[in-house]
C-alpha cells in the first residue's frame, strides 16, 4: 500500500503544480497582460513552481512564505520596478485559492 500512496501523492502534487502553472500563464487576469510578459516574471513563476515540486507538504502559510522569499530576491535586481514586482507577488499569492481547490 505504501507504494500506491506514494504514487497517489506524487500525482496530486503534479496536478497541483500543473494547475498552478496554467493559472499563472493563462488565468483570467493574465489574458490582457500576456503580450507584456517579462522574462523575469516567467523566471520568478518558474522558481515558485520548482519550489512547489520539492515541497513534501503544501499549505497556505508555507506557500506564502516561499513567494515572499523569492520576491525579496527579485526586489534586489535593478531591472525590475517596484510596482511590477508587487503586482506579480500579489498575483502569485492570490493563486493559492486556485491551487488549494485543485489539491482538494
């Protein structure tokens, strides 16, 4: 049974990651801004997805902390404006509701 539980757990995790990726790139709010996707924004979203893959347990607090840490690193870059970074950080945090629905 343990092997089946691991496979089911991996499947649920993969489904959550896939849902998060789809939401980040193709969500309702992103339809208008898809033409203006900056390389750093895709990279930041990719880092969030990679961190989610490595997490054994995904909960709201851990997810929000992870987004904050990644956002802090990007805030140090000179090529990113504060409002753009803030907008993306809020968008990533708001994505938790969609991710949580997928997990359930």
